[in-house]
C-alpha cells in the first residue's frame, strides 16, 4: 500500500458549478479525498477515488502530480465502481476482524 500525503488540491474556476450539475458539493469531494478511498485507474493517467459520504458512494476523478491533486469532476459512482467499492469495504472489515 502506498500512502500519498496531499499538500494541495487544485480547483479550477467553475469546478464547483460543474460538480454541482452531478449534485456533488466540494465538501463531499474533500470527504472522499480525506478518507480511506479506493483508488482506481482512470483514463489519461487520471485516478478515480471511490469513497463513502453518508449513504452515497461517490467517484472523484483527479489528476495527481506529486503531492498535488487536481479535481477534474465528481459524481455518483457507477455500478461497477460501487461493486468494487463494496468488495473493498468488505475486505477491510475482514482484515479488521482477523
């Protein structure tokens, strides 16, 4: 497991409005980023951080450069991402109980 300490989150002008179209708030994005999110490989060297915010499972798409993270978009996780995330959560619980 690799741990990356994010020192800076880059938010382009208009990103709050963009993710708002997906009914996601910046605070929800920060919750996922600061959680023990599942990290998947995305297109064009992007990463997909999948994490839980309350009952919602969100996918936060970012570009990572060193310890900087640039938010590209965020949305509700799709079916495949949710399934993978549930398996990830179950695996963590099993390790905790072992």
